[in-house]
C-alpha cells in the first residue's frame, strides 16, 4: 500500500485528536490485518469511493480511550460505552474521514463518503466491503488504545 495514501490518515487522526481533545496519540507499528475481529470496544466505519480507488476506514476505540475522549471533549463523566460514547465515535470517524478526504483531494483523489456506521461489543466484526488488503494503525492515547483500519481497493 502506497505511503501517500496512509500519511493523510495519520495526519487527520492526529489533527482531530489534538485539536478537539488535546490528545497527542503515539503510533505503534502498522500491521496487516488478517481477520475481521475488532481490537477495540466501539468502532465507527465509513466508505470512501472515487473513480480511481474504493476504500473503507474504521476507527476502533478501547472502552477506556473513548470514555476519556468523551470527558475531554464534552465534559461528561461516563463509565461505560453508552449512547454518548457511540455518538462521539461516529463524530470522530466523520471528522477524521472528512480531513482525509480533503488531504486526498490535494493528491487528485475525489472521494464520496458514506455516513458512519457504528459497531460495538467485545470482539465485534469489522467488515470492510472492499477486497483490498487491510492495514491496522495502532495508537496509544492518554487513557487507552485505539486502532485505525484502512482497506483500499484500486
């Protein structure tokens, strides 16, 4: 997978978290995903389609990470993955993919985006609707881990 397609995802993810939640996550070692089982507890997934490439992007947050983000961004003290947490995951996914779309436009890609779909529960299935290889970008944030999955089909 071309690094020029990965870097906008990294840039958008870090930008959204640092701007909206004052969180500066650290990137772990990217890896190829070989199954559809989530690594987080709640996931937002969106597809992006252009004439050249079709892709889907999923952001899967651990329970501790999304609870921390809700506290930082909304000031709400929650203890579980409730409706507020799920809404936050949808909004975060939408903001990150929107940023990615803008960065890809600078490279000549014109993507249409879907609305975020939410998945939750231990070991839920993340199904990327495209047949390309799925790359996982693991992050560590203040209160937990989250994982960005990207699947490109050219």
